[in-house]
C-alpha cells in the first residue's frame, strides 16, 4: 500500500509543487512581515487577478495543446499572444477601474498576464509530451521569484507593492520566453500546425470549466476587498499561504499528472487503476497536510508575524475544510477534462458557473460573520461543484 503510493506520479508531482508552494508560502510570510497590511493586500489582489488572466488568456489553448499536440510555430505563438494580450487589457482595466489600483500596478498586471498566459500554454506542451520536469520548472518558477522578491525587499528596503509586482511580472515574461524557445527546439517532431477553428471551438468548451474553477479558486481574494477591506485581504493571504497552499499543491499535483495519463490509457480497467491510486494518494497527503497546518499555523501568526495579523483557530479549521473540498472537486474536474466529451465539458462548465453564482450569494451572507463566514460561504459553493 505505502509502496504503491510512493510510486504515484501525482505524489511526486505534489512534492514538486509542494516545494514551489513552500517557496510561495515563505515569500508571502516574509512580505507580510515587512509590508503594511494594505500593501500586502494589493500584492495578493494582483496575483489573484493574474490567476484569472493566466486561465482565461489562452482561451482553452492549454487543453487543446495537451490533447492534440500541435506544432510549436508562428501560428500557435501568435494565437496564444493575441488572446493573452486581450485578456491582459481586460484584467488591467478591472484592476484600475473596479478595484482602484494605480495605473502602474495595472500596467504591470497587463504584462504579467501576457507572460503567465503564454507560459501556461508552454507548460502544457511539455506536459503533453510527459516531460513533467520541464513543465513543472516552468510552472513553478514564479513561486521562487516571489521568495526572491521578498529577500530583495528586505535587503534593499523596497517594501512597496510596485516592486514586488514588478519582480513577478519579469519572472513570468522571462520563463515564457525561455519555455517557448525550448519547446520550439525539442517538442516539434512529427507535429502539425494547429487548426485555429478546432482550437477555438474546443478551447471555448474547456475554457468555461477552467475560468469558472479559477475564479472559484481566487474568489475570496477577489471578493474580500469589496465586502471587507484590503487589510482583511492581507490577513486572508497569509492564511491561504500557511493553511491553504498545501491543499492547492495537492490539487495541482493531481491535475498535472492525471490529465496526460488518463488521455494515454487504452482501457477502462487501466483508467480505474490510475484513479484509485491517485485518489488514495490525495486522501493520505490531505490528512497529513491537515495535521501539519494545525501545528504550524499558530506559530506563524503568533511568532513569525508577531500578532500583526489577527486570526483565530476557527479560521484555520475553515481553511482546512474548504481546502479538502477543493482537492475533491479538482480531482473530479480533471477527470472530466481528460476523458469527457465536448458536451460533458459544457455541462461541467455550466455547473461551475452555477457554483460561482452560489459563492457570490454565500459570501454576501457570510460577510456579516467576518472572514470565517466568507470562507464557509465559498466552501458551500465548492461543495456544490464537488458533488455535482
């Protein structure tokens, strides 16, 4: 039993993502220590908007690339760049007009979305070839850059949100450029040019699921500045880094390996074997993570951050509960994306947006109970998606 778990590709991927997630968590904790709650909240909001951008930006092209393995050429690159640029403009406009962020932050966000969205397509190209190490490095580089930005913020006494966001923007642009160059050189053998009509049609079907799920993932960060405050968002960002990131890494590890593996199996028996192994792995790692979080979170808030951000044990418990539900939901969504027909993708997409509407209502109701009410409100929406 234990031996089979350690052979799981999802477990190895979760460990890799966990290392990146640890860098992201430590970077967040360091920034939370040296930045004001408001400035730290701005960084958290920009990163949340970028997560939406990197999901919407490819218009589902990352799924198409994984499923059909197109040639890495001018047509694919221009398609990815145009859709990413359009998404970046939308994200920057929302940041400036809806959230009231500065024009400099909005401009940096536009460039960040372009880099992260095109980088995501590149990751899928390597993922489709089962070159998981290269894909993981590209997908995780920004987490280590955040840690590096935190170190520079301390060394140079640059604690503004503009500095941190600039570092993140450069990391996405650089990793995307390097990744596309490597992909063009190494994964082009026997590939055909992408069919734009197919990419658009199938990408749109997958997009509804991807964008809806990503908005669910970032919903707390997007909602808190409007129903609470930027300082509350700063508290949530710390909480998510400490108590929520392990479950996010588990969900990402599952999606990273299950998608190409299920597409590669040739029988229902083989598919069930993959699913059972990865489900057992997810359960085991989730239980272990819950124990670690309960022990580590009070130390981070009380000792490392010296009580700068107010919290209660109920917030940690709520984050763990919602995190486990997210892992469950992500598992089901990944299986549908890998094996489902276009019609099934449309059905899951519709359910995702119903869940998102549920989250909006639940957050408005839960906001009267503070941050814990917001967390459980979003948790209700995730439960609906997971059981659907």
